[in-house]
């Protein structure tokens, strides 16, 4: 996807006022400011990234029917991460970029029922059926994970953990990169593993 | 094609009516696998102490694919856990050259239709002729079309142990020959590969001494080049040059660019190009100029 197309799809999908201010925001890259966005969550509320300046923000790309995402939900691993970190003041956005008709696409009602059933506790689920937020952050897979620090800088982009499989048994022995990065950052340390290959299923964007 | 729609899951059945009852309903609880995987050996018997080649033969449903050792932007390569008689050792899979699988905005690397993943097996010296060796393995793979499904199978093969040199199994000769033809080869003598690191790109230059009709690079490591970016290829007389967009996630310099270069009609060459940066190596700059 070239930058012009990326630009166009972002324009179509999001309300973007602040976003267009600086061209550099197109590159979501670890070490750079995370591009701002406005996106509607599954309760109908518009969530604006820059309103959470001062807090850590986690973005979790999600497709409940992807076997890799499924592994982390059926095991309760993702829900535990959400509980653990939101209880420490972290903002957690689950993002669904599946297009209508594609695997993982959810209406707000379907998603709210799922969150309740799975006892998930993200701060909010951002519905991104046009893929604008996905393209803005170049999200490739589910479950791809990104972390933004209180200064608005992207500090982690990649996999949820070190074992790129669909098997629940692998979670216990995997190194969880989200825990690692948040712990290090909150302790004032450099994030030692800021980038990994984001394993999983391709994000099901509109074709 | 019908199966592809039907297997999207129980909630999303957009099957043409005429196949709805025939295919979708029985398939709903446990989908049939999208790949047939069998364990085969190149030879009919095992001779003690003599290494031989086994292969996992994947026959994939149309429009479905599995992945290379570097799967690209999504996916996961097949894994094999061998369960062999005592003293046998298995070597790593020899990966045939991959294909570029376009999945906009992503690009993956893998195989469609039919592929043989070969692995060397090393039998011990103390084996009794007249017995049979049971070779077993658990194979796990991710297979995808527009959706992905993890599958697995236990495969097995019995081969007699004989002291005489084994005969090849003619049933599989073509499969092994084809797989070998797709294996990346070491760079021929006289060829050389170097890479130059620029702001947003690597420039991979390969001196071949030949005139090639096409070239494409497949990186062995993730997060070095942007898989989906078009590769700008210059096919000179005696040299090939590719401009490869760096991955947005590449934060540190790399010493080597490793991968497979596929030339012309799928001639695959293993590449291990030292990377020089513009400004700190006059040598590679001048080399580059010479090749232009």
C-alpha cells in the first residue's frame, strides 16, 4: 500500500482534525510520536488518543475468530493482561479492523456481548471497519500489540509474546513482551525489546 | 471455491444454496483438513549409518497456502516433531524457494498447491537387518486462504532395515527431484553479493556474469525489509540490482542481508550479503558504481 492510498483510506475512515497537522504522523514507528486518532468505540463514544496523554495506552488488534487471538482469549491470558494493566491505570484499546463481510467483523452489540461473555476488560473496543486506524498504525496481524507511553511516544510494536503458535500450552513458557515493556517503562528503564515480528493472522481489511 | 466460503465458520454461511446441505451442514462441527500430509522416504529401505532423505508431502486445497521458514507479514511455518527409533537423528527441514503471496496490504511467503518439505534422517550404525524401523512425526501447520486454520497430523512410515545399499522408491522420484530443483543453491563461484544501506533502502547488488530476465528477493529474517513494498529491479548485463525498502520496524543496522534471490524462471540462490553503509565504506560505493 503506498502512502497516497493509506492517506485516502484514513481520510475515509476517521474524523481526523488533529491528525492531518503534521505529515510525519504517518509513520507509526517505535521511538516516534504515536499518530493521534479519533475512533468510535463499541458504546458509541468517540475515543481520542491525545486525550490520554499522561497515561500508558495499549492497542490490541483483535479478531476473535483468528486462531492466534482465540488462543489468548480461550486461555484467559488476554483478559488477565487487560485486568492487570488497566488496574494500574493503563488505557487498553482493543481494535477491530475487520471489514464488513470479513472474518472478525463485529457490530457494536455483538462485540459488547462478546466482551461480557469472555469477561474481557479493555478500556474500550474501537470499531474500525474501514481499516483507517489499522492502516494508520500499519497493523498487520491479530493479535498485534502496541504500547504508547505517557509522553505519546510509541515504545513497543509487535507480538504479544515470544511463541508464535496457536497452542494454549505455549503461553505459560512464552515471554510476554507487553508485560516486559510496560514493566521496564514504568520502572524508568529502556524497553529492551521494542520491536518484534507481530505474529498471527493477517488483519482482515476491506479488499 | 464453495468449500472456501462454507468454512468461514458457523456464523457466516454464505454458501450457494445448492451446496448448502451437501457441504456446509456436515462440515460445521469439525471441518475437514485443507491439506493432506504424508510422510514419504526417497528410498525403499534403510541401511545402517547411511543418511537418507524423508519428506513431508503437503497437498493443499486450491487457494490455500502454507508458509516458508520466514512466513512474511503473517502466518507461521509448519513444524515437525519427530518420534524416531532409538539412535536415529533428524536434521532440519530443507525449505524450497518460497512464492510471494499477495494479501494486500500484506505480503506473505509460502507455498500453494503441492510442496515437499525434505528432511535428512540419520540412522545409527547398530541396526539389525531384517527388522523394520517405524518413523513417526507430529506435523503442525497453519493453513490460510482468506482465513487461517491450524491443523496437525501424526504421520508414520515403516521401512525395512537392510545391509545392502537401498534402492530409490520410484513412486516419489519426481517429487524429490522437483523439491531439489526448488532448493536455493549456494552462489556459483565468481558471483558476489553486497548490500548498501541507505536512508530508507537496502540496495542489493549481485554480480552474476549472466543476463537475467527477472529477480526477486526473499528475506530470511523478519523486520528487515518491508515485505509488501515493490522491489525495484535493475537487470544489467552480468549483474542484478534490487532496491529493497527497509522495514519501518528496523531500528538497528544489520551486518548481513540474508535470504533467497529468485532469478529468471525460478532459479533460487542463497544470499548472504554483507551490508555497508553509505559514508563509512568507500569500497562498496565504488563497487556499486562499477556495476552500474
